[in-house]
């Protein structure tokens, strides 16, 4: 009989504990509604650990629901950073639209840092860079270091041949320095004109 009474007492105590927890959760939901916030949601954490690690529970909710000034707070009062507001999707969309319509921005965005995209085309055949990103990928492009690349020195050779240092008539050795073609030596039959930075055909004697 005593054993039966103990079991009955344990069941009654467990039922009272569940009722108390339900009342506490309902009170939090009511308080949140009165404050104009979303009702908190009970989240169960799985795992093992101690303190504020796995195995305990926490509440998450709308702005102001069990969150610290600087972000969600775990038990123990430790706070963690959170975004200051909702993502600015409109701003991001506008930025993407600007990139899609600005040829210079597209040329930079399609290549790794410090490189510039140049459309693949015959030297000097293009009057401008493509203004939509789809054309860049359908027509093709290459990425260059405009400061040092002989084939795109200071700009795209497909827009102006002057940017292709290797195409300088009579040049034998050339470099690209700070985006400018520099003729070092000229081929046989040509003389280097250092003032104009080109090779001049030698007059036959």
C-alpha cells in the first residue's frame, strides 16, 4: 500500500510540474503579445555538455523576446552578436543592377581581384565594352593585369591595338610598366626612337 501511495504521489507531482511549465509558457506568450512581439518559441537543443551547451533549452522569438541588447542571450547572460536589422535586399538588388549595366564594373566583377576583363575580339574592332553581363559570357573574355600584361597594357587591345605591346611594328623586346608599353630594343632594320617610344625603319644605305 505504501509503495502504491508513493507511485501515486510521484505521478501527481509530475502532473503538477507539467502544468506549471505549461502555465509559464502560456504566460510568456501572453506577455509577448501584450508587448506587441512575437510569442517565444521553445527550442530544444540536443547533445551533451554542461553550462549553456547542449542538453538544455532556450527561447527564441521576435524582436525583444528574450534577447539581449546585442543579440540572443543564452542562459548565464552571455550575449552573441546578431544583425542590426533585416537584410537590405532592395539595396543589394540595386547594386547588382548597377553592375549589370556598367561596363567597367562588369569588367572588374567577372575577374579575380586586381584583374580586368577584356572581350575576346580582333584588335581595335570594338568601340566599347559590352554593357550587359550576358554578352560577356556568350562572346567570351580574358582577364588581364592592365599594369603589367603585354597583351593588355593599360587597356583592352580589342578596343585599341595600342594596348597590345607585342604588336608594335619593328619592336624586338618590349615591357609593360605601369600600364604603358616600353620598347627596349628593335628588330634588325629598325632604330629605336626613345622619344616616341617606337621603332623606326632604318634608311637603306
